[in-house]
């Protein structure tokens, strides 16, 4: 299965971070305190200022006798230098490159990337969400704010379950399946009784997904979709905008986030169960990439995420019917039509 769902332990405690800076600072602090092991798996781990800061810490921990293991994706981290990796390895950090393109597996499956972002420290502290280790996640890059959702879970149950995924990926035990990610998302929406809240940076639903969304709206489920008005790619921006009119026509409420770039990946069903992790709601995440989402059912944690969703509505253009979206440049409409032809390839 490419998209793995992990249930958080019933007694595990979740803490949330809502900017890349806060998330990476929390992860750095936990690594500093590590006594026995540090397992890191990221789609992007760059050798910029942020990556170098983490690398020096990982090297120091490895030299101090802590088991340090790092898995990165060959395409996501394609810009990282060999010197950077050699220095990490020389200090004792064990490194694994996920699905190198020029390998027996990679030549055939080059389009299947490991998009997961997770960490397990001392077999008891886990991190999961949408943040990678790179400057733009820390300082926002071209955005004033990099809004994200990163979850720290304290407890051995969640740590053990995420460790299994980590070791499979680190040791190149690839597990494939059908349209697992899309099936996963459709099952959550189909099972909703009253409400669904989706927070995603990219939203390009297939025809099958539109049918599931339509069926949910027809039976009275309130669906709120929040996504950034501007993404980190012009093509992906117009792919997002191409879905707005259709979703409004189904009866969904759309919320276009303007306060920086919102890179969060969160799903909340019936205000009772939340899913936080690495999966976007687009073709690549739902059909091609390796992803992970953690199920959180603790009442306090779910309510905390709901309050954050409500708070973010203040920084959105909130659309509730097709008429709210009619007034926009003709050029934008043209680009949106063109984007519809590309979404399957993104």
C-alpha cells in the first residue's frame, strides 16, 4: 500500500505546530535531547542553511553514540551534494536514498516517489506532517509565511507503528498497490455522517472523486475545502482554481487562504476524527507517491485542529456558491481550462 494509515495510540499525546519554523524548531529540539535513536524520513532534505544546521546536529549525535538514520527521496532531494552526504556518512549517520532513478526498481517505477515526512526519536516521540528540511519551509521562501501542520506525538504506540514504515522504506522494501490513496480518501468521505473538512495545498479530484463528493453533499454532509489561493507553482495554482466552480456547484464551501502559503494536509471527519500527514489531495499523492497519514481521535486534539481551521477562515476568501466565483479575469478562465488537461500528470 502506498498510502499508509497509522492510528495514534489511545494514550499518546499530540502537540501541533502550524508554521514550518515552529515545526522544524520543535524537531531540532527533540533531536538535541535524543539519547538512543533518531530516525528521519523526508521527501526533501536540502544542504542549504536549514539542512546544514540539522546535519551538524545529526553528526554530533552520531559521534556521541546515538543511532542516526536518514532516508530521503532521490528526486525530492535531487539537488543535495555528494559532499554533504559523505560528511554525514563519515560521522556515522546511516543514509538511504529512496528509489534512485538509475536502479533496477527506479527505472521502471521512477514516477513513484516517497513523499513521506516523519521522524521517530528514542522510540517514543514521533513527528509527522507536511514540513520538509529546507530553508523555504523554515523562513517561508518567497512567502511571508509558510503555514503548515506538523504533529508531535509522544507515546510508544505511534512511534512503533511509524518505525515499521521507516525501516521498510530505509531498506527498500517497496509496497505497491492500486489507487490506494484515492480509495482511502473516498472511503473517509463516503463514511462521513455530518461534515468533512479538507485542508490541502493541491486539490485536483478525479471524476470518481467528484462523484463521491457529490453523493456526500446530496445526503447532507457539509464539506469545507481550504486551500491556498497561491501555490508554489503557477500550473498547480490553475489546477486548484479549475476545481473551484465544480466543487461549489456540488454544494461544497471553498476557502481560499491568502495569508502566505498553506501547505497543510489535514482531513477532519464528523468533527470527531482527524488525519494529519503528508498526502495532498491530488493525482500524484493519491495515485503515485508513498504517503502516510496518522489518525487522531483524541477529543482535545481534534477540537484543537477544528479551532485552528476556524481561525484560518479569517484569512480566506470564503466562497459558498458559484456566483461568488464568477467575477474573475477571462485569462484565468482560459488557464483553468488548460490546467484541467494536465492534472492527471501532476
